[in-house]
C-alpha cells in the first residue's frame, strides 16, 4: 500500500507538471506572439516607417534643389520586389518569386528584394531579408511581415524605381501602395492565395474568420484595388473572383513556369528502377505508382483519394484502384493522414519533404500524378509533373479548366464535390492517364519555363509603366516648376539677407549725401 501511495503521489506531481507545461506552451504560442506584435507594436512602427519615408523625401528634395540629378534614365529597369515568400520556404509562391528575380537579374535589370527570409548562401547586396516579421501560426515554417520597417521605408523614399512588384497576401500593402501613389511609382500587385477558402479552413469560428478577412481586405486587398496599377493572379478566373469583374481593365494573368531540371530525360538508364525501389518500395514495373506532391493540410484534400484505393486484406473500404500511392510533402495533416491510411490498410508511402531539385526523379519514376486540391490558384506541381512527362490527373474546377482544358486530354479530368469531397470518375481518369499518357506527352510536350515567364512578366511591367506614365509626367512637370520656384525663393532670401547684412548701411550713408534715404 505504501508503494501504491508513493506511486499515486508521483503521478499527481507529474500531472501537475504537465498542466504547468501546457499553460507555459499556451502563453508562448505563435498566436499570442502574432497578436502582441500586430496590436501593440504595429502602429508605433508604422508611424516610424512613415517618418523615415518623409525624411527620405525631404533629403531627396534637398539633393534636387542643390543640383544633384535624380531619377536619371538608364537602359535597364530598376525593380523593387516586396514579398513574404522566398526560399528556404518550400511552397509554390516562394519558388515562383525566386525564379522571377533570378531570371530578371540575369538580363541585367536591377532587382532589389525585400523579404522576410532568404537563403544565406545565395544572398547578394540586392537582397534585404529584414522585413519585420513573426512566425505564421498556420504554417510554422513561414514568416509573415507585419510592418514595412525602417529600411524599406528609406528605400521607397530615397531611391528611384521604375516599378514595384508587391506579392500578396501581404500585411504591409497599404503602406507600400500609399507611398508609391504619392510618388507616382507604378505598382504591380500579384495575388496568389484564395483567402476565403484558406481562412475558413484554418479558422472554423466564423465571426473571428470574417473579422480577419475584413481586416485583410482593409489593409491589403482594397488598397491594391484602389492604388495598384495592375493586379494579377496566376489565372484570370481567380483574379476576377478575388478582385472583382468590374476591375477587368487592370487585371492580368501573372506568368507561370518551372525550372529546366523538370525534364523527361533521365539521368541514367537505371534511374526509374532505382527510384521506384528505394523511394516507393516497388520492385517491378507492373505495379502502378500514383504520385502526389503537396503540402499536407486540410484545404489540399489529400484524403479524398483514399476511398478510391483498394485496401489490403482486412482493410476498410470498397475501392478498386490497385496502386501504390506515394505522397511527397509535409504539414499539419500528415499525422491524421498516416493514421487514416493505416486504419484503411492502404499501400501509401509518405516521403516527407523532398528537396525541390529531387522532385524530377519522383515524377519520372511514377506512372501518373494526381492532385485532389480545389484551393490552387495555379498548381505548380501539376506543371512540374507534365514537364517531366508524367501524365497529370487534375479535377475539374475553374482554375484548372483555364490552365489545362486545352493542354491535356479530357479523359485525364475528374469531378470533386466541394461540399462532400466525393470524387466522380477519378479511377477512370487515372487509368486513362496511365494508359499511354507518357507517349501522349512525348508527342504534345508541355513547355513553360521560368525564363519564359520572366520575359512575359517584364512585358507586363512595361505595360504597368505605360499605364502610369501620364501620372508620372504630371508629377514631373509639377516638381520641375516647384523646383524652379524654390530655387528662386531660396536665392531671393539669400540675396536679401546678404544685402541687408553687408550693403544696407553703407548704401544708406552714400545716398544720404545726395539727400536721399532708403526705406528703413
């Protein structure tokens, strides 16, 4: 009995320690950190950013008056990119942004980047990964910029820019857009996330979700609509839905692509067999492998494929699709997906996060690629798979219809009920893609590279600059007149001071000799 009492006492102490640890963890949660930074620190730092911008503009004015040439014409473009999304983040927006910057710099353009993160080994003097940020509570590997910061405010106020590219979602859009509107700098706003779908998926309490969306609209989306020169999205259908059809004149499709490493050419004759054996656990070519590459979170709908798959003996479900499902990616839903796959006794291999440069090996080794997501604004992994010659099976939805309707056979498409998540025609689409899909892509290759995308983006920048040219010309004429007036006023004041200081008294004595007098 004495041992039992001591054991219970020990368990009680451990229980108390666990409770205390839980409370400490709750107090240190990223949600509270985000709340403290946005509510308490946001406005003072925002005011400081505006003060720095005003100071930079005043010093720029002094330089202009003193005769120093500003905003001189040059052959290349001076581009300022402001983004929360860059590697080592692994999602599509970060990959897209880094690719744009790399290829535009390769063409000789001055591309200065302000971000919340950057790969240290690739950082240059044009990269400034110091936008004030906090950890994204919905994706702990990412950071959210909550304030423009002093350095960005200085660069916006003191330097000359041909165009500013602002990546959304962003919490600093209102500051950037207002100061650019003041300086008549054209702003290219690209929107990459379906905020309504993601917000309701991650914040189930509707009043809080709606309040968050309203605040984002207030400081992000609505300023972009009001002051953005061009607003773009990966597809026009998403741009219209997100920003409104009434703004059609200023909407465009932001170009997309992928890296040159995504190619159907294998590195060696044995590559496919080696990858299937070591990564997928498949020892023969008869067993079909279905590949999914995505972040494992609720809005991606990864689990929708499980009912279609045939379980092993004693498993749950009546699916008839015999294949090994390989899932590359990680995220908050991974644990629940693993439990569900184990419960159903499905042949599922979870590969975890796979380096981006290793993905072509997986695409070339798989028999087909499948995505179950209805939340994409483009879906770069679909493009990567097709570029590697891996037939992609994609659901019918407005975004994928715009991208893939004219590029792939209709038989590779299927339907998903967005409310129930039930798939219709998925097994038939997979069978059609596996049956001669690679041969079809050999005859009808998909070619969309980041170099092609960067070239098209530069053309859209030129359009952006031309749309803003009238405003900039008006400001230039006003500044020229104001410059001359200020110079005249300053010269006049200096001349009056010099005359009164050194010439007024001698001149008065001289004129007194002739019976004249100056007005005192």
